[in-house]
C-alpha cells in the first residue's frame, strides 16, 4: 500500500529521499503529518535521539523543513559508518 503524498512539494521530495535510504514513514499522529524512522535504530546511533523525526503538515518554511529532514537522514551515524568509503573502522 502506498502512503499519501505530503502537500508540500519540497517536503515530499525529502520524504522520497528518506525512503530511498530505507527510512520508514508512518503517516498520522496528533500534531504532525507523520514521522520518519531510522532503519538501524541502534543504541550507538546518537542514543536514539534522532532515530525518529516528526514531519510537520504545515511547516512555516517548507524548504527549510525539507532540508532539516534530509540532514537527519544524511547524519545518521550508523548509515555513515557503513557507507563512507573513507571510514577505516568498518
């Protein structure tokens, strides 16, 4: 089953990017449009603090919110550890 699209183009593109990186997207919630969940969810991964991020339904600035979502995905420490070719501790 496909998820509903976000109403803001920039945020929808960031959500597609997160899906490409295997993040799970759950739509619904009390104040948010939904949440994105890290595929690794490991204790070492920044203590789980950024493993779940809210996606706002009507962000004040959709472009900034989309960049923030991409930044969360890109800064996942576990993903960076496995995908960074310069990292020697693999």
